[in-house]
C-alpha cells in the first residue's frame, strides 16, 4: 500500500465551479500537510500548508485535514482558467521528508 | 525567499554517457533531495542528504549517485545513462525552522536519453 493515495484525474470543470481535490494516507504519524501546484514543465510550488487537523483558508483556496479518517482535501472556489495545473498533496511526520501523492491534473474551461 | 536553482532546464544525452545534474540553494538549508517525476508514478525519491558529505538512498537509487561537497550544492550523477532514465528531475530543499513549510523545489531538469 502506498503511503499517500491521490486520484490522478484528469479533472475538467467549467470556469466558476467549485473544485474538490482529495488524498488519503496510511501513516497516522503524519502531521504536516501540504498542497503543491505544478504548472506544465515547471517545478511544484507550495500552495497551502496545514499542521495537524482542521481547516485553513487562503483566498479562493481551502485546505482541510481529517486525521481521524486520514483524509485531506483542497477546495478551490470560483475556479479560473489560471488554476489549470497538476495539484500534488504531500505530507510528513517530521517536516524533514515529505511523501507525495501522484498528482491530480485539473483543467478549468473558460 | 529560498531559491533553488537547477543548472539545466532541458538536457539530451546519449545512452552510456555520464550525466551530472546540479542543484544550488541560496539559503542555509540542511536537507536536500533529488526526485524524478514520471506520468502516473508521481514523485519518486532517488537520494537525499541531511548534511555535507552525507547521503541516504531513497526509493529508487539504482543507476544514480550523488555528491554533496558544500552545503549549498547537491549533485545527481547518472553513472551510465539509459533510456529508462528519461524523466523530469526535481531538486528540493527544506531546513531549520522553515521545515514545517515544506519543500522548495527547483524548476526541474527534463532529461532525455537517446
């Protein structure tokens, strides 16, 4: 079983839709949770960071962590064509080494 | 902001060549990582280093080696390039108090072995 599971998609939504991206994990020691956005032919860039359980909001983006279910989510409200990218979840127990999902490819259609 | 610089964006090498991929960071981060990224397989850890002259194997070290002679530089070496090493290679760093904020990645090197 992989440490982190993520649906690869692809996901295609119309502009303005709410997008939900999800990951599950198996290691209960994970306490640092990240979402990265990766545009084509670029390196991943950090989008959201959450420590332990709970929600975090930043503009149109909301990250949720449910440690009891070992499940994390990223919500994008009012999605824009510029949100079209691959989204990677990542998590860590120590903050020194992270485990990644395979990424979900998102296309927002104007 | 931490900057992680990978020396080449695109490389084309021949089978059997020795290939060097360079990564340089401009902060005093202890931890540096090399990943390869392939469609459907995600990011796979090749090697990592927690300090100068220290290295640890990741999940797929076969066919690769690394060098870390200075804290800011972490090199990935393909001893004898093969076509199955065609991939996107990503360097990442994390360190100190910023570790809780995750990795900073370089822009990646897209390597094609022909």
